[in-house]
């Protein structure tokens, strides 16, 4: 998105120091501001101060804010200001849709509704997110759906490891945690010794007190640099995404661009990415046997055919070109929009 927009507009990026690497971000250093941040109240105030100072210096026409915490910081700053830039917000997965207690979901939804008063457009990353957000009271007039997109896979003919060609090789990519359904995946492979299937696990735990017992037909690879993920996908026959909840599922569309079908749970946006029997399989997360039956019925020939279908679907719906074009149109619409009492007139965007 940054590369695309920098060819058309004067772009600045404000991001947290946590988990940010200025050398890999696609923007020049004089257009980058990293603010101090950790997930503690002490850092919240410091982050908001830094963001406020930079916004005042830049005086932007549009602020496109990504993520729940960044959205809270920025829109709280604008809440009592009469004049502000156009604000476009994308949570990249609603907190009130997480697998948590009902009272927490209600609190998260209330905060989002209040902050939406200082938001001109809300981007939902899937139809599922959109429909659920409306049920929780967010504005339909301000809401749009823009699927996440990724660009073409880098050229990398060499595979990173030798796979068993006489086996069906499945790849899992992600955190080893409950949200991603990692416990369910290991449970299925422990209880069913799939003789013709081998599982490769890219990622690791993020909680120190979390430890797993891995089945004999699974290989833990560990964390892999994001630039190398495509090589691992190319080496395998299919990618498995068994999430309990999922805002979108970037791993799934990365698999499609590499001509790999996806075996995914029926949670979140995954059924919008995977068409059962066409570019992969969808299983009911609450029905473990459904996943077992899918794995037992896999064939290399069928997976290869599905992979070809997946690539077509990727270019049709999930390539970054579609995402960037939609967001560009949204920017133009936001600037033309005749605002209500919360909106402001902004200068022409050039």
C-alpha cells in the first residue's frame, strides 16, 4: 500500500517502535515517525503525545489509521477537536469478535461505537466483519468492505527443505496459540496417524509458559522470515489454517498466490477466501471428525487442480491491485463527502 500510494501522494507513516523495523518499512526515513510504545497505560499517554505532535506538524488531509490501539489513540485525540483531517479506520479484526467473555465484547463494541463518531469511513476486511460490526451497532453508512490484498509472490525456484514426495505435505504457518487453532491441529494429528500425510509447522509459541508435545508425523521448523514464507509454501502440497477466530487470514491468500489450496476452518473470513471443493476445503471447527475426513481423503492430483483454481481466485479478488484501487477510491470519496456535524471541510488533495 505504501509503495502504491507514494507514487500518487505525499505519504507519511507513524508507527510504534514495538515490532517495527525502519529498514524493512517501504518508506523513506524522513517520512517515518516511530513512537514509543508497549502495552501498558504508561506508554499509552506517551504514544498519544508523540502522535499528536507529528499530526500537528504534518497537518494531513487524510489519516488512515490501522489497528485497534492506534485507532484508539488517534481518534481519542480528535474527539474534542472541531477541526480535524478525514479519518479512515481499519481495525484489522474487531476485538469484540474475539473468543472472550460477553461483557468484554460489549465493552469493546461500546468503545468502537463512541470512537466511530470521529471517523469518516470504517474499512472492514471481510463481509463477516462487516455484518457482525453492524450487529454490534457500528454505522452502516460509514462502513465499507475492502479485502486485504498481497502482491505477486517473489520468484524463488529453490525450495528450503526436502519434502517426502510420496507423502501429502501440509504446511501450517502462524503462531502456536489457541486463536490459530494450533491445539486442535496437533490433537488431530496425535489421534490419527495419517500414514500418507506429513505436517510442517512454521512459527512458534509467543507465551513462555506454553509447551506442546508434537506428533511423530509433524516437523517443527520455527519462525521463518516473512520474505521466505513463499518458498515453504511452494515446497508443500497444501496449507492448513485451523483458526478459532480470524479477522481475515493473510496466510490463506498467500497460499493461493503460490497455487496451493487451503484447508481452513469455517471461522471469520476464511469461508470468503476458500470455496469448498474448488480452491480448498472448509471444515466445521466444532466437528473435529470433519477435518480428519478431509485429511484422509486428500490426493495430490486433486490438490494440484485446486491450486490452479486458487491462483485464479487470488488474482480476481485478493491481489493488492484490487485493494489499492478500492482504497484510492475511498480516499477520493471521503474528501468529497459532505460531512455531518462531526466532519470538516478539507483542502483539495493533490
